[in-house]
């Protein structure tokens, strides 16, 4: 979990992670995001890469800030409902005949 410490300044044990979802989403290029929850960690979360991130905060998932990335609310709702896989940001393909 070196990357977690590098980016957020926290450490956690792998066995404390619980996978809660996978999202295939449209961005500048297609991306796959994996979502996990953890109930315990050590260290204080902090911005360790300020050139990539301007703010770090705890937020109520039911009232995310207006500038939260649009897919985060959907990922949280999916985690709560047990939906493990989602496509996000794609439109249905149409074909001309």
C-alpha cells in the first residue's frame, strides 16, 4: 500500500480493504475505477501531491460538494446498494441503416 501512503499519507492493512465496486467510465479516454472501503487506517489523510489535488475533505455522501467528480456519487450509491459493476458516461450506440 505504498501508493496510498505516497498520495494520502495513510497506511492500512490489505486485509482491511473490502471491494465494493468496479466502474468502466468515459473520461478523456475510457477508464476503469476500482472502489474499496476501509474501516481503519493509521496516519492523518493529507494532500501529498498538491500539483494533482487542490482539496481533501470528509463529505456526507448524500450531500457531495458541487465540484465533486460526477461519478463519485454514483459509485457510492452502487456500493450501498450492492451493485458491483457499472458503465458510466457512455451513451447508447446508434446505427444508421
